[in-house]
């Protein structure tokens, strides 16, 4: 339900479906001097709450919070409104690895054979085009006390990652496995049309 008032539009909680997924939306848009949006989007098993301002060139996200199953993330930054939609975003929070296989609208079924479980603390910076994330500069780190990948336990994981010049580099300076402490590095070089892996 939309309610039009001088200088603003209120959206009363409205339920709908998108791509066969149940959703709800509530919020307010004010128009002076630039549009300001405060909204809550409900999705299955979670919600996204955001406060943002709209300028002619970009969307300024003052604060956005995502709750999905047992994962909690916060986001702020800017998103370009015109192609290639250059954006600068900062993401932080806790991700339950099992939740990655249940994200709506994304083809995450390929992760199911990995049997991911455990909680990770994530902090990441994104600088680049949203329309081509492989060309963006990405930098961040994640830590986890206990993880499991294909039923293999990994403890005290520390991981750093950086993407630049279409190459994603992941470095594990320290982690504990069944046979003791280990370290490792992985490089993923993106092809022109899709992503391929080079070890």
C-alpha cells in the first residue's frame, strides 16, 4: 500500500513474490533536497534494512544491515547509478558458511557438495564496477575458530584476500588441521567471459 504525502511516499508493509520467492517491503521515501530512502525488505528466513540517499550520480548507503538465517552483515558506501556503476562498498559481519547454500536468487547449489559449516568473521572493501565484479579491486580478511569443509575440520583459520587486475589472491597465513598447523595460497585468474582457476 502506497500513501502519498507532501514531500514523501510511505510504503506500508506489502507482501509479494519475486522469482517465486516470498518477500515484503515497508519504508519511506522523502524528496527534499534529494531522495532519502529508509526501507526494510523481508525475505524468506531474513530481512534487509537500509538507509540511503540518492543523488544524480550515485546512491549513498549510510547503513544497511542484512540478517539471513544465522548470518549478520552490515554494509555502507556508494553505488554508481550509471554504467558501469562504479561503487565503493565496505562489508563486515558474521557469516554461517551453511547459509551460503541457501541464498535466494543466486546459483549457490554448487556449494552443497563442499558441506560447509561453521561461522566466519568477515571484513571486506569493494572498489569497482558492480556490473563486472571481476574487474573490481577487492580486499579483506576473514577468521574462523572452527570450520568444516567436506567433513574435514579446520580450526583457528586466518585468511586474507585481495583482487586486482582480474586476479584474486587468497592467502592463509595460519590454520590448524588434522595434521597440525598449515599455510597456503591460492590464485584465481578471471577469464574474459567467466572465471577460471589457476593454482
